[in-house]
């Protein structure tokens, strides 16, 4: 009887669908183009004793190249168009577009180009690179996690912190924090 129960238990375990494994950066090797569908490039600037400025960028372009032989040779290029900033408040949007912050009349792009990738887990890495905004370029680091992968598509969750004063956008400090927190989902398709 005990042997029969063990056989039935083994059969049931084999018949159950296997749990999907978490996506791996190695499995996602290839060249990707960022897509607006499924992407979200959000930021927030905390305020002292008040409401943070929260917004997103609607327009952007970029690509991600992940070599199959060495994840740490991956390359990322992202261009953000600051005139697409959206906070849900016209007054705040206009201020952010003014020469006090993004100066969209003269500055049309914010770019990030990776210079180094350090794998931190099967689906995670830190990406270092050069961020250029308003004519200033500094090295920045972002944490990346492969959130979804399959059928030629991938979604990367990206987090990081940038000091806005480095880029000549420190208006309003110390009332508003010098730190900009980024929380982004970058959807991409092979291409």
C-alpha cells in the first residue's frame, strides 16, 4: 500500500505543470529596441515638508544589446526628449520645460550611454554610464532587473538616483531635494 501511494504521489508531481523560472539575462541575449507600449520612465523629486514632484517622460528612444557570450559587455543607449515631461499639472510641466530646469527651447535631448555592466544575479545588474543633460556629462549608475522575457520581448525594471545640481537644474533646493529618484520600466522588442 505504501509503495502504491508513493507511485501515485510521484505521478501527480510529474503531471503538475512546472513553475516558470524567473527570466535570466543570459536567456535574453540579443539586440532590443525600446518601445513606448509597456514602458514607463517615471521620476520623483522629494520636497521638504510638502508634496514631491512626480512625473514621467512620454517620448524616448533607445536600444539594449546583450551579447550571448558575456553579459558584462552589454550596451545601453537611451535618449529622452525632455519636452515630453508630464506631471499632470500644466504649471509644473511648463516650469520643468523652462530654462530653470530642462530648457527645452535649447536642449532637446537627455542621453545615457552605458560604459560598464556588472552582473549582480541571474536577472540583475548594475549599469554605469555617461548621462548628458544641459551640456553636462557625469557618470551615473542604475540598478537593472530583467522583469519579463519571452516571444522576442523583454521588460527591464530600472532604478537610480541622480543629483540634479550636477546638470545645472538645482533651482528650488533645499525646498526640493537635489536627488531625483528614477523608477522605470523599459519595454523592448528584438530588432
